C-alpha cells in the first residue's frame, strides 16, 4: 500500500510517522538512497505538521479574543 500524502494525514498520523522515520534514521542501518527517501518524507511531514499546528494556534487565538482583548482563564479541572 502506498503511503498517504502528508497533506491528507491528520496531525497525529504525520507526527507518528515522523517519529518512526527518526528512529529508523537514528539506527543508521538504511542504505543511503533509502535514508534520503526517508529524510525527504520526514521533511515533508514536518512542514505539513508545522503548518497544521500554526493553523490550530491561530484558531485558538481567534477563539480567545473577546472585545479586541485576549481573555485567559485558569484551567479548572472537573473533580
């Protein structure tokens, strides 16, 4: 089965795959060509993940704005 395109993956999926790629590369057992392909895939996953994270952060900022000011409240965990 062909790997999903990074832009079609959830943030969690891309982060999980990126972690696997890092582990493979750290082992140093891949042939140079395979290592380069994995590195390229990893860079693509990292860029897409970063974009998705920035988008989520922007959405949170927008949701927190009220009357032109940011209002933050302490986190209250339900008992």
